């Protein structure tokens, strides 16, 4: 990766990846003139109960399938290969050390912004990258809203907001729909839908799933 490049990173559990993730990534790439966009599936997100999360090889493969037609998108196994919890600060540090001179934007949805105060080494993280916060249906974008009370003041200086067309899609909803045999067509790329079917994923959760 050349010095001076600007990259975007979208982290997530991607259980499974869906059109909301893809749209957020593509609009961020265009608006912020990002040279490339890297999807990074988390091995063990600290804020999610590992129980019930699909094996990482399936989650990784579904991201690969979802992005195969977009040359600006790539996926990295860096968090899956690292032992223990997946902390964003470790991932960003790795990229900055491996590719000195690059600039990083980390993309999150508003729901993630609300709990950002729980992230490891947030103060240091804020000095390492900037954040693009994308709108998400059901979450209000108002700095004074009660849900943002715990967001540290200094973070507002490191954030850019990006309005994207509202897609009320979530992985948890997709998992629930698959489990009860409902259609998930057009919520995610058809290759991913096919992969879920072929591998009989999300069948045994009885509609109950972690949030
Ligand atoms: P789950 O329901 O399992 O939590 P999810 O749909 O929220 O899944 P994640 O993998 O948790 O997906 O999300 C990764 C990132 O993508 C988060 O920062 C989240 O806010 C953002 N994101 C997810 N879905 C959307 C969406 N529909 N619109 C905008 N941002 C989204
Ligand atoms: Mg989520």
C-alpha cells in the first residue's frame, strides 16, 4: 500500500454481511474519496456474546462473496487471525505500523457511536484515525439526544457524519428470518443468500439470537 493513501475500514461481525453494510461502505468510499475500503470481520467483538456467533470462516467467506464485484473493496482476516478479543485500536495500530503514511477512516453506524465510550483505549484511538458515522434507521442523529450523553466530548471533533439512504436491515433480523423460513432476498447479495442456503446456516437458532 502506497504512502499517502486514504483507506476506509468497516469493522463488524458480519453475521451475515448485508446491503446496509455494503451501501455504507460504498457511499463512504465515494464521499471521502477513499482509495480503498477494507471490511474487517471481528473474531470476538467485546460487546457481543460469542455464543451464537457463526464460525468465522463462514462470516469471512460471505464477505468475500458479497464484495467480489467491487474492485475497491477487500476483506482482511487480521482480526480473525489474532487471538482474543477484537479491538479496533489494535487493528488500526497494525495498519499504521505496516503502511506508514496512510490515513484511516473507520466507518461505524450510529448504534456503534452510542457505545463508543466502551471501546478499548478510546483516547489513543482518537489520535490514530478519524470516524465516519453513517445514519441508520431507528437511531436519531442529534448530538444532544439522550443516547449520546455518554459519548466523550472530544470524539465529536474526530467524527464526520454521512447520510446514507435508510436501509432498515440488520444481521439479527436476517438470522431470525432465515430461522423461521422467511425470505431474505434483496436484503443481502444473492451470492450470500445462496451461500446461506447451501450451508444451511442460521437454521438452528429457533428465531432466538443474540443482539
Ligand atoms: P447485528 O444485528 O448482528 O448486530 P448488524 O446488522 O448491526 O448486525 P454489524 O456487523 O453489527 O451488523 O455492524 C457492523 C457496522 O455496520 C456497525 O458499525 C453498524 O452500525 C453498521 N451497520 C449495520 N447495518 C447498518 C445499516 N443498515 N445501515 C447503516 N449502518 C449499518
Ligand atoms: Mg450490530
